C-alpha cells in the first residue's frame, strides 16, 4: 500500500498560489491514490485514482477548500474500503444520487398530494394510462379507476408495490366483501393482478401476489336479470304496455324495447341519423355497441332490420322528436338522450318489479321465445342480439351475416307479439330443451 499523508495545508496553499502565478495547473499527491489538482483559478480539485475490475478509474472527491485535506483523506479511505469489498465507488455514488433524487421526488409528489414513484398507486395509474385505457372503453376505464380510488388507494396506494404481499391485499379486498360487494371485490382483484403483472414487466416488483388469492374470496352469486319468457305472462306484459298512460316518447321506447333486440343503453342513445326508413333498418355505429375498444373503432356497424310494426312506431315518434338528434331525448333537455332508468321506471309503474322484468329482460325474452316458440335458428338470433361468437373458421362473428334471415326474424317476432297481445291462440314449437 502506498504511503499516505504527504500533503499539508501549507503545501496546498503554496501550490495554489504557484498555479495562479504560472497560469498552469499543478498536481499534488497525498498517497493512496488521492491527488489535488491545483487550478490557476486558485481552487483545487480532489481526485482519487483507483483500480477496479482490472481498469484504472478516477473519482472526484470535491473541491478545496470546501473539502478540507482531512475530509478528502476520509473520503479516500471510504472509497478504498468499497473497492476492497468488491464495490465500485463510482457505482455506489450513482446509486446514492439516484436514491436521493427518488427521495426528493417522493417528497415533492407527497407535498403535491400525488403518489410517490414505485408506490402501488403510481404504478396503477401508469398502467391505467398506458395499458388499460388503450384496450377498453372510456366508461370501463373510469369504473376501474374509481374502484382503485375508493377501495385500494386509501390503504395500499402509498405502499411500495414491491412490498405488498398476498395477505395485505386480501385484507384490502375483504373490506369490499364485508359490505356485500362480492362481484366488485373480484373485479378489483383482477385489476390489481393486472397492475402487478405490469409492475413485474416494468421492473417495479418481482411477483404478483394477487395470483395467490385465486380461491380466497367468496364466489360471486349467480344473478340473472329478470325476464319474462312464458307466452301467457308475455301477453299480459304487452297488454300492460299498450295501456300504459305515460309520456308518448316513453311508450315508444317501451314498444321498441320489445321489437328491436337492442340493449337498453343502445336503445336510449339511438339517433335519427341512423334510421333508414327506405331500407327499413337502423344502422347503429360500432362505437355505441358493447364491444372491445379496438372493435368499437374498427368494427362494422350493427344493422337492425325493422318490422312493419317498428316502422309505424318510428313514423309516429318522428313527429315528436324528429326535429332533434335523439329518438328518445331527455324530457328535461333535448341535448341528451333519456335516462337509462326511464324504461325500468315505466315497468315499475306498471307493477313489474326488478324480480319480474327488467329493461334488459326484453333481450332475454326475444332470445328464448324466438328459439323455443318460433323455431328460429340460434345463430340468427345471436347475430341480431349482436353477441360475439366464433364461426367455423375461428374468425370473429361477422355481424352483417344472416341479414335476410334477420329481416324475416324481426317480422316474425313482431307478428308473434301482436298475436300474443291480442290473446290469439298461439301454437308453440316443441322446446329444443325437452
């Protein structure tokens, strides 16, 4: 080991004065690799020369006189200990700077009320913005974000994502199941699992603890939206709809709910620009349909053939709302479609509770009765319901297929409802489930 302690403050002051007078830098050695570079400016730079991994390296230890001779020797000795322990002092310094930067950033974000880097909330929001929002609809993404903000971030948001384990996540989820929201808890677990997988891929954590909770939550109770699928009860419902004394626009919405096979959210947002009376169809843009985000953007529109009965309803409705954008505008303002509760509330006023019939139940009614009572092929019904199924070649279902068969279906279905409403004897097809 080279001798150390060669320098003195007096020698340093003389070297600095000499460098300033000569206008040329001078180098002074203290031993152990420690050097002082005396600059013409009158200041000196402490440098440490060391060997690591078979290579010669240099490390700055600060400036003189801010860093005294005593402090420079101490820094040299600490650096040499790192080398002896197998650590490159330059790498250690970079790591310290990164940690200090991260700590400062965390404090800045905390002061601004934002999550710190590497925390569950920070990673989750990054996943929401870069992955989730790209794949799903805006509404779906908003629901996921709200679940995080209400049920996860308050307890796990500030925790480093790498330190969260399965029991800790389960405790968070049990707060949700304790209020009876079992399905929501499962959705939150699935979303957390995707965040952890993203965290693993991005280097924020090493494993996904949500994967260990596969059987830890209560199962989601099977729940079907109520629907009437028996001819006698359907006839009673149709007669009640015909006698309903509500607003004419609401009466039209009820009638078309039974005729067009659309989801309630799709029906209430229908626009007059999509109605082609000449071709007797409603062409619903793919962006309105219940599809994956990519299919909403690139998918084909959904075609709804109109039976004569549906066309007659639309002609009468056009006199009421045809001057505006929506078939079913809000009764308060025509700038928005009617509330998604309008049909449901109308059913309640007719005496049908949520356990009897729902707005969505008209789709189940059509799907079941058109197959079992009219003998319509299931694939034609599924096409009209805009359900995504696979064809024999494994491609996504083409919603423009079976168009002529669907025209026939819609007219046959409308005629069947008329016969039920009138109380005529209906000869039922043998049930395929018998």
